[in-house]
């Protein structure tokens, strides 16, 4: 064990600090699990017999960077050098039948603390500073066997804290652990108990799942057990029925593949894991069930599913308490995710293509979401027809090249009319008001259609437009 934690001297230093003060201290939970996997990070979790006031007093002898926002749950945090520390009094969390927040009870021993933890792989501890390893529920064996279990009966664990059912999906995705049949059965049986958990806690856990390397595993588990129906019913609704007469793509599977491909593009294009990108990929087709129509000849259509889906995503993400910025970005991406196909010659018949005006509108409408729109549009190609996939990829390569070329010539990132509001008012002799905005919009449309006009032509176009406007 010494080898596992030798790179974190703060572990033993805190152990000595607390034992000298007459308290026990253990490294616990995810920190022990990650160390066993060779992935110990700089966020360390401890549990102790000391109460919160004493934890704070002892930590202040080592650092002035202390936070106490978790005091009511028995947690005091701090930063010591590069290490972020959280130390929690032995405790047991449990929900009352109708509570949306866990009731906290402080304990006086490690055994009671570990049995109330979510999973066996998180119910291991390391005594400090002597490094005695404590694993009463077989967490090491479960890591080796890639098995996900709860320390106590899963029905008891999930009743105590229903959010653990979402954590099960995250750990299945992040660590590749396979839930036991008993755990899956309990998730299915108790899925509706998730309703007592606050939207903020659910969205936080859901976001952590999406930001894993392989979220599809966890998402599938949430859909299979009915948990997704409790907070994101639009996802399982994508499993549209098929029949022999009306064949169409499996929208649910397609959406999961798009998510996987969007994650791959993050890596390829040098981005960090991006929650907005992943939400947009997962939800881009949620408008299809509501817009599906069967037409003659067995054709299935989903007209305007982009616009409908954007509204649905906005409503759902707002209910889940995502930030306004995240909601606006995801909705915008969903609404724009088909725009590429409206301009491009993706059929390969030589018809259509990207005019300069179309490129400018695409960039203008995407705004600061352009790079994410690039990734979503590319990820949305899941066809098995290699010839079609190649045409789509080349068409989008051409679009990105055209954007780059026009950006060099015209400063597309800051696209605006050749005349600003003050110049418009001076030329037309008008005061601030609605007419200035309308004139500005007219000049912007001309700029998009024709590129930079120059001051002289822009003024002439403005005067021509103004002459055609009704005046009181």
C-alpha cells in the first residue's frame, strides 16, 4: 500500500496530524479505488472520527485555504499544495420516504460508514498513517472481476439514496463494471423513487455520466431499467417501433452512435470533454417521435424535427436545471443540425452547393457555436453506405475550407454591416429607434449576400432602401 500512495505525502502527514490529536483518519472511497487502478488524482477523500469543528481546527494548522459549504453533511474541505482535500465525519446518509435531501447522522466507527457507501468498490479504506487496508465487502475482488455491487442489499442502498442508481450507470460507463442481476433488478423496481431526488443532483450526476469516455454503456442501463423515463423520457422515446412495411433507421441507436462519434471528434480536433457537444449529439433527434409521419410507398418523414427538437430540449434541460448558457447552446445546435444538408450537394448529382452567401449565413447563424456545429454535423453521419458517407465527409470538408477562405478575406467571425448604427442615423437624419434596427438588419442581409460592400455602396443601398420605406 505504501507504493500506491508514496507520491502523495500529504496522506501520511494528515494521518499523523489526526492520530496525534486522538482521532482516526482513513483515506476512503474513490481515492482508494483510483489508487488501486493506478489513477490516484489530486482530489483526496478522507473519513474520520473527528466532528466537523475539530476537522476544521486541525486543517487550519496546515492551510488557510478552507471551505465549509459541506459542514451540515460533516464535510470540511481545503487545499494543501497541489492537493484538494475533503474530510468527512463518519456518517450514514438516508432519505425519509418523502424527502428530497438526505438526512445526515454522524457515526463513531468506520464499519458503519463503509456499509452505507454506494458500491463495494467505493467501500474500501486505508488507515492512516499505518496503511492498514480495510475491505470488508470485497471491493478489490469486484474491481478485478469488473463487477458492480452494493455493500448491502441494493434495495436498501437505493432506498437510502436513490441517486445511487444514476451513479451505478456512471460507474458502469467510467470503469467498465458490469452491474449484477440483483442490482439491475433493484434499479428497475425502484426507478420511480428517483422522483424524490432534486433536479440539481440528477443533472449533476447525468452530466458526469455524459463526460465519461464511454457514456453509451451507462445510458443503455438507464433506459433498460426505466430510470431514464424518470428524468429524460425523450431518450427512451427514441426507440421507435419498426414494422415490415415502414422501414426506417433506429433513432435511439443512431443517437447513441452520433454521441460516440461526437466524442471521437472531440479527441481528433483537440478538445476537452464538452458537455454541450455531448448533450446536443444525444438529443439532436428528440423531435422525431413527435414529427414522424408515414407516407405512401413506405416512406417515413420527420419534417421540422430540428425545430421541434430544439424546443423540446430547451424545456427538458430547463427542468433539469442546466444553465441558461448550456440550454441556449444545445437548443441552437439542434435547430441547426440539418442546415448543412439544405445547402450542400450531398446527393452527388452536381446540383446545389455552397455559394458565398450560403457560407456567410451558416457562419452567422451558428455564431460562437460554429465549431460544435462542425462536430455535430460530422457525427450525424451514421450511414453504412460507404459511398454516401464519403460524399458527406468531402462535402463538409469543402464547407470548412470555404469558411476558412472567406474568413481570411472578410473577417467572418465579426460579421457586421459596413455601416454601424451611428452612421445610419447620421446618413438618414433619424433618431435611435425601430427604424435604425431595421436599416441595420437590411444592410446585414446585403453583407451576407454580397460580402463587404464598402462605405460608398453601403450608403447608396441604405438610401435606396430608405426611399422605399413608408414615412409618416
